C-alpha cells in the first residue's frame, strides 16, 4: 500500500464521493517510470471523515502531461468532475525550469468514456489529454479562483473564474471540449458600492458565481454577492447581482481566508480568524449560513466555532450539514496532511481533526509496508574437527615461515660473499688499466658525444654499482626480518580471528559442562595483531640471526 499526496480534491455533482489527483513516484521492482499521475475516488457517502477509503481509477506517465516536471505546489490547483466521470484539473507551472518565477497555467483531463492513441502505450481504460489555456490566468490562495460546471442552455459548460490582481475584476474562461482549450470569455468589473471595494473570494456552484468582498464603510464592511450563470451564454459584461445580508457576519472583516460554498440548498460563508476570542482558546471561525439563497437574501444565521482554516490548500464539503453529524464535513489540507472541518460534534472533538489520508493499494507514493532489512549473517559454529584443523594449519604455516626465513638468510650470506669477490676483482682490473689519450673507451666516448644519463635520479651511473646502490637487474637481499608478503599477513590475520572465535567457544563449552557459579568468568585472552612491517604470528618461529657483514 502507498500513501499519496493529492494536490486537488473535488466531489461528483451529487456530492456523494471525493475525487482527487496526485503526482507520485512508484516503488518496487516493477515500476519503470519515475512519477505517475494518479486519479483516485473515495467510497460513496463516507459515514465519517475517518472512514474514507480510496480506489485508484487510472494512472498515467506524468512526463507526458502538461505541467511536468515543475508544476506549482500548494494552492495553485482547481479541479472538477461531471456526471460522466470526466475529471479536469487546472494548475500552474514554471514552464520546464524550476528557476523561473513566471507561472504558466496548464490543464489536464481524464475521460473514462474514450480511448487513447496506441502510440502512448497506455494500458488502462479511458484516456488522458492536455488542455491548453488561452488568455486566462490566476494567482493567490485557492479562494481567489474556482472551477465548476454550470448550465448554459441545454448543456453544461466547465467555467473557470479568477480575481484579478487589482481585486476588482472577475475573469471568466470556458472549456471548449472539441478543441481542448480553456479560453477567456468575459471580464466583469465589480462595483465598489454593490460588491465591495476589495474582492477576496470567488466560488462557482448552484449555477451561480458567488463573490465575497470588503468595503470601507462602518455599516457595510462585508459583501456577499451572487451572479447567475445559467444563461444561454455567459454575459460579456457584469450582470445584475444579488447581495445577501451579512450583518451578523460583520466580524468577518479582516479574515485572511474567507470561504464560500453551496451545499444542501444553503449558501455558507466561513471566515477563519487569527485573533483569539475570549470564549475560546485559540483561533476561531465565523460561519454564516443563508438558506435557499435563490429566493431569500435576509435569512443569515452566524455562529462562532473553535476551528482554524488558516493556510489551507483546499476546502471540499460533503454530506448533509443540516444533520450536524459526523457524515457532514469538509476535507481541508495543510502542509501535506488532510484534516476534516465539521459543523458539528464528532466523537467529542469539535470541528478540526485529522481525517483519513489517501492510501491506495498500488505501489505509489510512500511504501507503508517496506520490506524488512536483510538479516544479519549467523555466526559460524565450528566443530571439534574444524578447531583441530585450524590449530594444525596455523602450526604448519608457522614452521614454513621459519624454514623460509632460515633459508633466505643462508642465500643472502652466500650472495654477499660472491658480490664482495666480484667487486674486489673488478677494482684490481680497473686499477691496473692504463688511461687512454685517444678516447677509445666506448663508454667514455658515448658520454662525451651523447646525453649523459648519469644525472637521471642518480641511478645506474656505474656498471659496477658502487656499494650500497642497486642496479636494474640486481635482486634485493632478503633479510630474515624482512616483511612477510601481504597474502601471508592476511592469512595470519584470518587465523588469529578464527582462533579468537575458537577460544570463546572453548571457554563457553567448558562453562556449560562444568559450571562454577562461585568463580569469576574467565577472561578471553586477547591476541594483538602487529601493525609493523613484520606481523607476529600466533606461533612465532625463533628469531634468526642477522647476516654477517
């Protein structure tokens, strides 16, 4: 099972199940791709926020989708799903470079009712596609843009709305399904007297565009407004709007993240507050509900609740909020963790609490059941025969080393005597040889006419090699105390290690067969491994005498 981090969550039109999209790496030996786009769906009508299970609908190589690999993180996403299961997501990316600060909008879609081109080697059902965004963008917190389906005559259109950086214009764009584009449709300029001097929130639901803004007048500080969208075409200019009574929510003024949503025939305004209230310890949220906003504008009812929604990535409600039970809640996300916000009591915990995280059965995201680390090798228990074999082998190797050193000493003495005789004869020959005035010495002639190699590192300057200097063909004398070859040292080290193990085993066997509780535990003798040029073996041969000079 894998834990994945959904970047966007929405619901089906009937608000009975959640849909979410995540970009996550695969794990395990069968995952060749580094990252996937993973579309998931929750169980229908979860009884509580801690009883949500998730099923994978489709996965696709995310490198083939728009926005890869530098899609924006956090709150830059909006998504929607229609009755046919078509899921659409819009986000922003740095355009292929993580160092670029300009964010470029992009869109992706999954349609379960069509087939994909075989050239993509997609093995699942349905099809994935990219959606091009033309002349439309968004920025800021998730409350400043919204995506939803609205009726436009006999059909439904997918509309995206966003608030401008000047906070007084709402831009709208519509998805053209045949061309696969999201194109700008209208730009509505807000009236400061009717809609507020500064827009903070926009939401598409109930075939309406809802906005929340703030003013400067003491009597009119908050503005909650609705614009109809269920017309044949979206109006290119600002249409007539409906303003709802927010007198009871005057304290919403200054809220850093006001949220507007429509559910159960009720329009709701949630205003998180950072300032603590005297009745609650910590941050609070003001909830204003307006029943049947299509016909009533003056039925607002506000409550104060001990919950915070600061720094959230999305807010997605579900369930019947009239019942105020555990099945009515909203999923919110903060710093990679999904929480639940409820308008009622849940097991003694009011409002915010940790919800079920998105866990799938497939190997994506974080492996919740990683394989155990490899087991440590079991110690080797040697038999009595093995112990005896190691002891005998050690003794034989020590004897061979002794004999080799003794033989090397005799050979060195013989070699030195021969060398001294040869040197004495050579000296006598050179002292009796007359000097030539006509330069007929071949060696002297070569040194006079050609380069002199006698100065190269002071080697090979005389064919007789003065005493204490070696020639290129001489074999260095083997001293009885010369270092042993590395492989012999390694064998000694291995034997010493094995002897330590044997000594410990012998001690353990003695104690087990003849326990003596009154006696102290015998200490294991320590064998010190020599680090000098001549390691001392476990059974050292007698020291050989130095060669006579």
